[in-house]
């Protein structure tokens, strides 16, 4: 209730925008009618490297790719709440949410975080966790700075670029043992980044790791 009041209050000063086309929308809508009509009827289930399940409501194309880019590069962080509504629906269809103990996210390197000022994966994870009433924790750090995955041409380059880039936060180690953990990111492109995060968590915790992203690239395995 309190949250809803804050949202209405906020919309007086910062009009709500459609995350996909940037048109003004009412505060309680998650997209304009035109963009909403383009939402796919079903989600897709893909696999991060290592075979970890990853559900996504959208493919990375058209208005959905635009929406992700806006959130990532144009500071449209309020989109996260709207994406989280769609992500929640997808996660509820793809998994048994009662089995999920913890939600976490793909971290950024400290230097990249300082440049952008926020981590879109963290915003999504927090908003999703609030909706699902599941705790959300930062469990991983990115200690190796990497090239953006799309700049790596070959599959081997992509694998080597991200290998060993993540570590489990020391004080979180006891909290993640033997759980079911959902890892959130904005987009899965090559599946190497998500796979590396999952593997790092799994090795350290012996947990079951599943994933969710807003978008999945439709040529993920090429
Ligand atoms: Zn729109």
C-alpha cells in the first residue's frame, strides 16, 4: 500500500513512460497499449552455458531490445519495475516459485558500476524479489574486468573472456549452501556470462541454480 502511494506521488513529478517506446503512460500500466499488444503469448526457455535453465518473456528484438537498451544506457531505471511484472509472470510459469530460496543477480565490475551508477540486473532482481516475496542478496562479485561479450567474435574468445571473472562473496558462502537460487540478468546473449555466474555459485554452494532474464537472444547458439 505504502509503495503504491509513493508510486502515485512520484508520477506527478516524473511521468511514467512506456519502457519500450518512451510514450507517456498511466502510473499503473506496464506498457502503452500498442507495445503491450506485441507481447508474446508464451515465454521461452533457453540454457546458459553449462545447461542451466533460463526463462525469458521476450526475445532480444524490436521494441523489447529498445526497452532493454533504454534501461541500460539511458538511465530509465523506472523500467525495471515494469519489466519485473512480466518477469514475475514468466518465472511463475517456468518454475515452482515455492522452491526458490534466494534471488541474486549478475554483478558488474566496480569500475563499470561507478560509470553507470546502477546495475540494471540488480534493479530487476530486487523488483522481482519484492513481487515474489523472496529474499534478494548480492552473492557474487566480478573481480575481472572483461570486454563486452558482443565484441568477442568467436565462441572461444567469449568463453575465455568471461572465465573466472566472478567470485562468491566470502560472507555469503554459509547462506547459499544447498538452496535453490534464481539468478537474474537483463539479457542472455551468448549464455557464457550467465553460465559462468551459475557455475561459480554452484561450485561453492552445491545449490540448484536457475535463471531468468527479460530478453534472450534468439540466435543464442550460433
Ligand atoms: Zn510503448
